[in-house]
C-alpha cells in the first residue's frame, strides 16, 4: 500500500493509542458500544483485539455480519490538541498465528487471559487532528 501523508498520519495515531470503542448492531437493529484494547497492523490496516465469544459485541458482529464502526480518541481539554479517528470495517476471526504474535507483542501480559482473537479490517477512516488546523480531516479508503 503506497504511503501517503494521510496514511502516515492515520497510522501514527493508531500506533500511539491502544483503546478503541467498537460500535455494533444486533440482529434486531439495536446498537451497542464496547471498549477494547487493540494492536494495530499497519501493513494490513487492521485492528487486532481479543474478546470472549459470549460478549454482546461478538454476538452482534457474528450474528449480524454488517459492517461495524469504531473510534479512537485522544482526550484533551485543549481544543487545539484534539485528535480522533472514526473507522468503518468488517470483523473476522483472527485465525492466522501472526495475529496472536502481534497482539502479544503489544500486550505481553495478555498471554494469561487471551480469549478469541478478532481482526477489524479498516475499510474507511476519517482522522481529525486539530494540530494540523482546526477541524482538519484526513481520509483513508481501502
């Protein structure tokens, strides 16, 4: 994947952070949000996370295979430093051993409590970075 300025900024932001909010919808159309720790695969533009199959968000994205949304935000009271990203994509089971390696490299202590691994393939992203100018938006599309 060619490195563009937008791509570089987005990847840099995702690598610096580790918690995303995942938004799902169940089969009846009811929304749900959950927070999760993620490892970022820059090469594939994917977020890798672990979660038990019994959780509501896993049931949502396995029963209702529609796209999910996620966000990662830098919390700051200083408006000029606000940054955040909104993502859409699809979640799949992380069957490849490389996902486990990447996740454990980021969170070594997770080896003691590792549940099922999942991958959120980023299809679109909108990154806001007020340090680049108030309300400056950068976009990524697969």
